[in-house]
């Protein structure tokens, strides 16, 4: 049994099809062979492993659920398993894939013109063009409806002014999906690298998600032709629809990070001898490991059922909120406890829990903070929006 298949106390393996297992194992091998050997150094040096991008494209990891434009045409459970495996490696690597697929290819596919799809999707699937998604602004990300970035019509063009903050892949992106306020509500625009007045600046010194590029975007009278507007996106539902895709992937990813931490803690407990016996013999350690497994198992089942609902076309975005909230919280709690179990060694980059623990501080904040997801669920239960 491959490591990536463990832990699996409830035989979730038997609930997957042969194709789904194959996709998971292929991506799992890529993570074991190509991501894990380099990711610690990338984290230390605050760099993203760009040379992995062509290999990820070759594996069909960008826009994997689309059936056209050179994409793999996989189901949503496969997409989730891809995200689980990538985040078992590192949240930064999963972030790259989430942004490319869920936040950039998805809006072009769902809201774009045929020309926009033909121009961007095949190249993005091959990893030759990279995207970023600009929604959050310096004055606050939880309430994007109050965004200050504007797009004003000027003849056949739009003039964009404003700024976006905390944007994954911002400075390396060839195309930015930019959400701006217009006289007709929120609209989405394709802002291309090199357009006059469009600049980026990286945000350094992050203590979290260090193997991922995060940038600010600035728009100073950027002239964008109307052909670069996404005609199918009207109102805040446009960007929120993209967030549903990415949040779905994060729900699976949080469990991938938890699985990696649990396994490292378990191996350590088998090997570490204290007071004359291995730590696995201690009741307190067994309870902690069992507690991790309980959390992971509930998260695995939640992700899988969410994926089956998505494949059936009946998934609701409130379910995604609950799964993102629960599974990222599982990842954080498991990572933190695993870090402690490893003792002093647990603070070293040689061990994965501290890297996952720090990464998950971003993951619990982006794509809607934990509080926002709790309030989304609360709104569904009560009918009252208490944001
Ligand atoms: P609200 O009235 O609830 O909704 C406005 C319209 O949107 C529809 N809608 C959704 N549609 C699809 N999916 C969803 N998840 C949706 N949620 C709402 C809704 O039906 C409505 O449609 P219509 O036709 O009636 O107009 O809007 P609100 O202003 O009350 O806001 C609600 C709230 C707080 C939940 C929303 O603003 C929110 O989710 N805030 C959090 C913002 C957020 O998550 N930002 C993430 C930025 S991107 C990012 O973090 C990328 S990280 C990338 C990485 O590295 O992985
Ligand atoms: P705020 O919205 O200012 O929230 C501050 C605090 O208030 C939080 O604790 C929040 O939970 C709480 N809060 C908010 N509303 C309420 C309420 N009603 N009641 C009680 N408490 C509340 N954004 C993008 O658009 N694209 C990206 O690619 C992207 N990548 C990111 C990468 C990283 C590494 C990080 C850290 C963030 C990224 N983000 C991105 C931004 C992210 O989506 C925002 O940080 C997030 O939405 C929260 O916004 P904020 O940081 O402005 O916090």
C-alpha cells in the first residue's frame, strides 16, 4: 500500500473507483519523488519550485475537470484527490494548482467568450501561461462587495484603477483575473502582463506559505479592451462562484496536510525510546494519535461525500464552506499536535509538521476566513446574514 493511501481506517479506498485510485497514486508518486525532496529548501528560501510546473501540466493537473481545451476531463473526486496529494506535499504547491485551475481557468471557462477560451485555456493547461486572481484589497478581504478598484467605460475600452493585495502568483502571472466595481456592479477583466499602468510587487518575509509567491497588484489607469471583459460574470456571484471551486479543493487539501503530519508523528513514536520503551506504548501518545485519526477520518469522509455531490451536480456552496472550515481546522490541529509530539526536532524544517502548521495559518485565512465560513453556515441555518 502506498503511503499516500494511509491512514484509511474506514476503508475509504473501497469507495473510490479504479480511475480515482490511479489518479491519486500518480499524483502521490509525483509528490513523493519530486515535491518532498525540494520543498523544505524552497520554504526556507521563500521560493516556488517553478521547474515543477511543466511536470504538473504533463500530469494534467491544471483545469483537470474540463473536457476540452487539452484538459484531462476528470471527475471532481479525482480533482479533490489531486489537491489532497499536492497539499500532502505542501500548501504552496496546492495553492499554485488551485489558483491556476479554480480561480483562473474556471472563470475563463465559465464566464469567458470563445476567443478568450481559445486564447488562454490550452496554454494554461500546458502550464505555459500562468494566472492569478485579484479580489482581495488592502482595506479588507472578507467583504469584497465593498471593493474600491473601479473599471470605467471609455469608448470601447475600460479604465481600471485601484490595487489588490495578497495575490498568489501575482508577479509571475501572465494573466490576472481582476474584479472591479463598475456602474453596473462587479465585473471581471483579463488584465495581461505588460499592459500599461499595471505593476506588481511581491510581499516578502511571510512566515507562512513561503514556497508560494504572494504579491500586490497596482492598476494606474490601465486601459483594457472590452474584449478582455468576462461577459458571463455579473455581480459578486462571479468571483464567489470561482471561490466555491477553490474552496472545494482546499477542503481536500487540508486533509492531505493532516495525513502527512500524522504519519510523521506515528513513525516518530515507533522509533523514539523514552523511559525504557517506544513512545507508541504510552497511553497518552496512543490517545493523541487516535485523536488525529478521528479528525482525519471524518475529514476524509466529508471530502468524499462533497465530491460525490459535486459530481452529481447537487453540491451547495454552504456545504463547501463547512468542509473548508472543518478540514483546514483538522489540518491545523493535527499539524500542531504532531509538531509537539516530535519534541525539539519538530521545530526543524527537516520535519514536515511545522511547515504544514505555518502554511495552514494562511489556508485558514484565505478563501474566506474560518469566521466567514462559520457565518455562512450560520446564515444557512437561521436565514439571518450576521456578517
Ligand atoms: P451575498 O449576498 O452572500 O452573495 C452575492 C451573490 O453571490 C452569490 N453567492 C455565491 N455564488 C457562488 N458561490 C458562492 N460561494 C456564493 N456565495 C454567494 C449569492 O447567491 C448572490 O447572488 P445574487 O445573484 O443573489 O446576487 O454576498 P455578501 O456581500 O453578503 O458576502 C457574503 C460573504 C461574506 C460570504 C462573501 O463576501 C465572502 O465569501 N467573503 C469572503 C471573501 C473571500 O473568500 N475571499 C477570497 C479571495 S481569493 C483567495 O483567497 C485566494 S487564495 C488562493 C490560494 O493561494 O489558494
Ligand atoms: P479581514 O477581512 O480584514 O478580516 C480580519 C479579521 O476579521 C479576520 O479574523 C476575520 O475572520 C474577521 N472578520 C471578518 N468579518 C467578520 C465578521 N463579520 N464578524 C467577525 N469577525 C469578522 N486574495 C485574493 O484575492 N487572491 C489571492 O490569490 C489570494 N492569495 C492569498 C495568499 C495568502 C498567503 C494569503 C494570506 C491571503 C491571500 N488572499 C488572496 C487574501 C485572502 O483571501 C484574505 O486575506 C482573506 O479573505 C481575509 O481578508 P483580510 O486578510 O483582509 O482580513
